[in-house]
């Protein structure tokens, strides 16, 4: 798994590629990136999942944990470019009612302005 961080105005976009399968290195790497940005005053996040090939239940747990941490600090997290398989998982687990999803990272970032 690889994470690239970029800013679109005041929105942090985390471009994630590879597999989100949970476990200490993966979960800690994502959380470290988010906590660092939260400490810098960033409160708007987009996780761009366009290049994520696979995610298991532990990966979903990471997303939920990050969303909770961001919301506890007064922010929000949106998901972008969720593939059909992951969308099905979100629907099956009813997490589609928890996460806002967008076709593109740009669309997700722009939605914060509305």
C-alpha cells in the first residue's frame, strides 16, 4: 500500500494505492498521515480509493476508525472513486449511509464548499 498526500485548497486528499488489508503497518501508516494533518489544523479529508485493488474487513475498520477520529476533531472524511466491489461492500454493511462517496477526488473536495 502507498499513500500520497496532496492539498486541494483546505482539503487534504489522500491518494491510496494497492491493498488495504489492515494490520499494524497499514493501519498505522494511514492513521499517522491523518493525525499529522489534524495536528496541522486540517479538518477536511478525501480518501481517493481509485487505485485500491482490494480491501477486506480490517480495511473497512481502518476507514471507520479514521472517520471517527476526524469527526471527533470537528472534521469530516469523504471517499472518492470507490470501485464496484467496494461499493457493494459499503452497501452490504450499510456503511454507505455513513460515508459520503463521490466519483472523483475533485468532486469530493469541491463538495466541502457547498
